[in-house]
C-alpha cells in the first residue's frame, strides 16, 4: 500500500479482509473531476478514468478488477462471482478470496461489511433512497454468518451539518420508523438537516449489527480531499473497496 491519498478503515476486521477508500487526490483527471475520479458515467474523459483505475489497481495491488456497478439508488445487491460486468445494483457481496467489491460515492454513504471470521464481505452504496428502501439489510441477507458476527464501517459521506432535505426525505424514514426522527434537525417547517450516519447506525442496530465503526467524515466540508455532488454538481467519485486476501 502506498500513498496518503487513501483511507484505511479503522475497524476490528480480520487480517484476511482488505478495505480501502480513495480520495480525490493524485490522479489524472482534469477539473472539475480533478484528480482521482474513478467513475465512467460523470462526464470525465475515458482515458483519465482508465488511467486512474489502472493506478488504483497498481498501488493497491488488487487481486483482480473491482466489480464496478451501475448504481441506481436502489436496494439490489449482487453476488460478485455470479455477476456480469457493471450490473445495475447498489452493492456487491463476496464469500470468495480475491473478488474486489466496490461502490462509487460523492456524498452518498459507502457501507463496508464483513464477518468476524474474514470469509464474507460486502460493499454498499447507501444514499438516502437506498437507506430508506433497506439496501443495508439486503446486503446482510446475503451473509451466511448471523448478524452478531457481522461488523460495519461507515465511509465518507455528506455530514449532518451540510445535508439539508425536504419533507420527502424526512417522511421516508420517520413514516416507517419514528425513532429516525432523532436523525433530523428542523431548519424550518419544511426542511431538516439529516444525519445519514445516524440513520445507517439505526438500521444496523435494527439488524442486530452492533459493531459499527467510521462515520466521522463530511464530504461536503473538505473540497481538497473529497468529491461532493451537493457542493459542486459536476464532479468525480471516490471508490470504497473491500475484498478477502487469499
């Protein structure tokens, strides 16, 4: 592993589990995607994205090409080894070594999951729509391990001081779980500041997953480090990756 432009999750995962999150730093993309954009769907040049993905593969010594997804803010999770390239899904699961699960984000919440034994992993793209639809639970459903043997790490997402939402978002959560009201701070009669990290932790708690790490980032507050769609509109994407080492 090289470079300080990667984030290594601080969580009690097995030594067999490797997990990394990229930042926007030290890549080939030009403004407004500068510089380590890994998404092919945001308007960046194909050459720059290919160069960045090649650099990612080289620097992290990945055992194989990540399973890049066509993310649609839904709840579908695919099994890595059974999937076609770039499936329409918002997460992937693997129970085999050397299969790299990956999600792309620029404000939405990346959730990395693994079992304590280090034999199962998943990467989840959890924006507010996916969270409201139960995308984390859909990933947990693919694990053979019981929930008390699964741990989670919450990666860089828009923080509660920057994520203002309307009634549609508020009601999507509070309408089904009154406890979610604590994740919203009212700014006026029709708007709230929402805490994605709190909402994810609440859902993980409901799933009986109590070992949860991460959640201290704010993509919108660190323009030199993170892409943020809410802040910039046209921008790149970071990648959150997880795999089992052979």
